[in-house]
C-alpha cells in the first residue's frame, strides 16, 4: 500500500512516447511542474495531452510544448500562450477545443466508468455539428476537422452526446498526501486535479506535504487513494515554487 516513490524521474520512467496524459492545473495553479519537468528531462515525446490549458509563462506543459514533445491537445483554453497558438495555426499541433464544463465532466465520467453522457453545452454550434479545426495545413486551410456528434431530444431540449475520457497516465499536484495515495488539494489548486487523477489509468501525484496513513481525516480527503498509483514528495523548495500569472495589488 506504500505508493511513495523515490523521485519524479522514477515516477514517470515508464511513460512511453505516444502516451496519453491527463494533467491537472488551471493557469499556474495546481500544475504538476516537477513531474512535467521529469518527463521533459527523460525526452518523452509525441504525447497526447488532456488539460484545461497547455501551460503559461513558459512553465507547466509549455515546457513540453516548446520542445515539440506534444502531438495533440484536448483542452478548453489557449489564452496568452503564443507558442500554442503558433503551433496550432502552423499545422504542427492537433487541438480539440471543447467547452470547459464539458471537459471537466468528460474526465470525471471516464474516471467513474461512464462511457458517454448528454449535455446541452454546444448544441447548435460546431461542437455538435462538426467542422471545428483540429489541425490546420499550415496555409490557412483545415487539414482535419471535428466530426458531427449525436444530438437527442429529452423533454423538449436538445442534448449532444459526449464521450468520457480515459488516458494512459495522469499527472497531478496536491497540497497533502499520505502513503496510500489519499490526496488533499489546496484552495484553487483543486481545479482539474481530482478529475484528471480519476481519468488516468496510472495516476502520479506530486505532493507538497507527505503524511502517514490516518493523519488525514477521512472527511477531508478530496481524492481517495484508489485513484492514485504513485506519490512523489516535493522538496520544501519545490513546494514553495508557486508563480503568479497576473499580480494585482490594492492601494
């Protein structure tokens, strides 16, 4: 039951080229930077990533993206990531953009063993009707577009069918974890992390504080250890390394 491994490098040592990854985080909050850096140093490439966004300010998944290690992204937000936008428009990167709430539910559904579900989000748009550019040809044309999805009427309202997401691996970051893999996430870092962890067949968690089993009140557990395969303890320096995307102050 002791799921702690010695290092981040050991925790991701079996992630092969071409693997699919669900990665927690939102902007710079709750991003498993140490595990991502370990993947970068290992040289793993051709990855299919499922995450809300693909890194920001040259950190997080932006490290792998800039190195050309990511082949496909399923996410909700490009934002201010200029390299993400450049690779997408140049035809170097396949991108499936979906509504943020739908992404969250697709991850949760996959982790709960639900193959698909209906949602009103996207009905009447290219999300349901197809035609969203997944890959450009580098000359402004669309090389690959999204297919149409099934739409059904329930009680007079139309809903689109969305598939649950399962990935080979998941990388997440938690504020606290025990040796059994039970995790607690800190404030806004409890964003996509629990959902990504559920979706991964092999989930690796980097934790800022490691405690012994029983030290976390069962009612305080955000994600039970059944979803977690490996735990990596961060150093105090790694745990304290939390960047701020847009610093605001009041006078």
